[in-house]
C-alpha cells in the first residue's frame, strides 16, 4: 500500500503582489505574528495588493482595529488592519492598486502601521514571499 496525499493543492500566486503602501517593514511574519507590519505616516493611503472582492470592511476583532479583507479567489485573501479609515464597502470589487483605506493606529499597537496578512486556503502565509524586492 502506498499513502497518497489527497488534500487539494495550495493555491499558487504566480505573480508578485503589489505592496499595499509605501513604508518600512518593521514587523516580521512568525507563528505568533501571522503578518508583516508596514510602518508609514498616519493617514498614508493603503492600496489593494491584488484585484478582488471586499469581504470585510469594518472594525476588526482581537485588537486589530479598523480593517479590510479582500478575497482574490482560489482560496487567496489579503487582510489589512489598524487602519484610520476604510474607504471601501463590503461587496465592492477592487483592482490591484485601488485605494482601500488610510494608515492608522486603531486597535492594540504602538505607532501607525498596517498589519498585512496573506491567507492561502485559510492558512496564514508569509507575505514577503510574494512581494517584490524583499531579500529572502
């Protein structure tokens, strides 16, 4: 008998995501912190990293403040948290690079930044593996 993995394949991102804002990477991905933090001046524009449908545009839970979730299809989502303002509505379709909010300091944090998560099939994945210009 041979064991065969019958789980569905992980969705692939065969393109780099767009950076959601201009800023500095100041929080790394880990099991305890399933995101990267991108520091930027308060009120800076936050952009959609890829085209998709807004599935959440409201105050987030668990101390993440105001947030946006974009569903990109095929089990792929990006999450943006700690926003000062959300400029999209749930159900809206966005294109890569469309404005979705502003950098803030809502929720539990120190200093303005965006907590940026990538989820593949419901599991957090390191966004830096899919962003251009990040040394690996």
